[in-house]
C-alpha cells in the first residue's frame, strides 16, 4: 500500500525537481531567495568554492584534476555555526565603540620608552575566518545587505568556475585588509607602526597614540590603509581606523564608510587581538573576528622582509605596450584591453565582462 500510495502521489505531483544551485543556475541574479540557503552552494565554504575548477575539455564535468582543484559542483563540508562573525558588542558605530573603551581606560596609559610593551620580532598572522571560515558560503551572504549580497554571489560563482579576480594580478593594492597581516610591530611612546611584505607589495600603517586624534574633517580623504589613532590600556593597544578607501577584502568588497576598532595584547609568543568592522552600507550588522600573530623564532638573515613591488613579479601595467611601430605606447579608452585606473570597482567590471565571455566560451564548447 505504501508503495502504491507513493506511485499515485508521484503521478499527481510529478517527479521531484532538484533545487537550483549555484552550479546549475542559468541566471544567478534570479535566485535571490536561495542566496542564503546552504543547499544553493551544496554546503561549500568560500574557500572550497575558490578551490574548484571546471574543465569543458572533459565534457564540462569538472574533473577537479587541475592543480589539485576540487571537482566542480562537488558537495562541501561547510557547517552552519562553525564560526560566529557577529559582533558581541552593543555599539552601532566604530567611534562609539572606541570612545567607550577609551573611557574604560580612563583616557589611556601614557607610556615612556622604559614602559612601552616589547613587541619586537617577526610575526605571522592576522584576522581569522574573515572569509567565513568553516561556514557554508550562505552564511557570508546572510551578513551582507542585498546589493552587496548580489556582488558576493557573483564573485563566488566565478570562483567555482576558475575565474578569480585578484588585485595583485593587475598590480593594484590589496587595500585595508592586506595591511592587517603585519610582520613587524614597531612600538614607541607616541605611535606604533605595523609593517608587512608580500611577494608583490609592502604594507605600512601608522597608528598615532600621542592623543593628537584624527585629521580635521576638512583635511580628511580616503586612503588605502585608512587613518589610525589609538591609545594604550596598560599593555593593550586599542586602535580606531577611518577614512578607509572602499575596495575589496575580508568578507566582501566594502565602501568608503568602513571603520574598524582593533585591540591587541602580547601574551608570551603570541599577539592576540580582535577587530570589529562597521560598514552599514555593506553589513547587516557589525562584523567581529579574532586576530592572532605568532612569533617566528627563526631569525636567519635570508628570511628578513624585503621591499617588493608588483612589477617585480607581474611586469609593467598592461596599458603600456610596445606598438607595431616599435614605440612605447599606452592603450586608450575604446581599446578592448584598456584598463581604467579610475574604476572604483574593477573586480565588478572584470566579473561582468568575464561572465559575458565565459557564457560565449561555454556555448562554443557545447
């Protein structure tokens, strides 16, 4: 009877229809209702989506053999609740947050050269889980406002298809979040510098702890790493950063309204910290993440940081080229390979054009 009932129900309702996923959709823009559903991403984390590759030479199945990539469309291991990025604090603005901690510190500790904390050495680390950690990609989508949620889904869809936009690939700065991965902390009574060096760039932050505060409003403008001021509460450093240039990093892209509050303290061979991010245009609520830096006990001279430029590894800007007359020339607007340096969302321009070309490529391969 049960089997017969199932057959009758199937005949009436029709066969079950598989839910659309980011791998099977014909137009992700129409899937808004699914963007915060783990099943839409087959429970893949952002990192797992980024590790996929699709191979149309093997019939479009996605072999997952390309440089160790995961197979396209394969199920992930994301677990809802694996990491909580919601702020534990009641503040709605970064400045209120910073001022509350300044009041708690009674105006801050005034250090001398003899009392300033020792953070010397070479460190490795930064924020943990700011791309969603072990959560499904749907969790990150749920933290974003509708406009930026759509941008996020477009990006992770491109990730899964092997179309990854990277600022370094175009010799562009990494932005604010790249500056958080410090290798050295230079601490003095009136300021702290954080320094970092990568394969194609160097990062520097100045954190003024002398009580001078931020620039006056008429002198403010957005900067790649923002403008940072701070104070000490005993051996703990508190930092407020504003005037951050809108770019891409962390959970998603962010706007010029992004501000952060950070807290750092050395505990043995670790610097333990946290960061709270405020960008009401992007986040449905402030975002909070832990930060950890481990002291590297290896001090061989050849491991010292070096000054690097992007052109050391990627070559000159693609707009500059040798033309057919043998002269150094520059591409102009209208040239298909022209890159607009003033584009505020170059990844958006890239992904939109990439979507168009990728659809054309797939139609040619079928």
